């Protein structure tokens, strides 16, 4: 056994020399046991800790719109911050594994607070099939996979689909963002979710328009409860 472990350590060191792994935030080399971000950047991650606050700012975004359980975002997405690289590499850099890793980190920290208690199924906010074909994956699905790895709550990617391939939201006003996502989602197998508590997962929350549109579609299901979790929230 000891001999096998020594071989594994040697192979790890050899591969690290050939293909050094770097922190997505600061660029420093990662050491054994670190994934995606280094320990220092993990410590300095601008966490919201909203899951520890009742009536937090994320929950307020959805008050009166959906049958809300609870809602939170893991960290602040600030323009100019190095931490924006987490989302940039996840969405545009082809590094889908970042989603699963950050999903695990996030779920591990939220688990003790009881945030996931009573949730039956995780639904990642879907991309339109054309956009997903171009990107190659849905980043929100990979975040959801990471959450599942920690919580054991199943992920469903078939209950709701995105029918409209909307224009980018980046340069739109708040009103235009809400107008842009009106009616873009469609439900399937509605009866299977009746009375369930759903966790809706997305990558980043800005105005909340897309997430709210997806949640509003789910809200049509009888007896549904919806909680919301995003990896980041824009400031």
C-alpha cells in the first residue's frame, strides 16, 4: 500500500511539472489538495454570508413574485475584481469543471446552516440549446452537479427548457432585462413536481430577471416551493 501511494505521489509531482495547475484568481501554482482556487484566495473570497440572514437582499428580489422558500448567493461579483475570473473562465473559458468545484465549496459551507433541508430536487437554470451547443455545456448544471456531490439531492435538467434564445443581457437596462426574458421558459412533466421543494441554481444574479422568469414558470405547479441559490451576485 505504501509503495502504491509513493508511486501516486511521484506521478502527481511529475504531471504537475509538465502541466502546472494554477489558481484561476491569482495565477499562483496550486498545491496538492487545492482545486481551482488556492487556499489564500479561498479565504479572501468575498462571501455574502446571506444564507445566515433572514430577509436578505437576494430574497427581497423575489418577494411577491414566487412561492419562495429561501434564497442566497455565495460571493459578490465585483467589476474589476480578480474573483470575476471564476465566472469568466467558467462561462467563456471552457472550464466547466470550475462549476462543479465551486458548487462543492458552496454546498459544503451552506450545509451546516440547514439551507438544503427539505429540498427534493435541484434544477439548474437552462440555456437555450443553440447557446449550449456553442458553449458545449450549461455552466449552471455543472454548479448543480457540485452541490449534488455534497448534498445527495438529485439534479433534473429535463423538467424545464428554454424556448427562446434571448439576446445578451449585459448592456440592457433593468426594464429591458425583464422584458427580454418574458415567456422564455417552458415546463414538461408538471405533475412530477407537484408539491415538491425545488432548488433553482444559476451562476450569477444581476437584476434577477432570468432567474425570476424561470422560477415564475415553475411557480405554476401546484403546491410548489422554490428556493434559489446562485454562485455569485453582481454588485
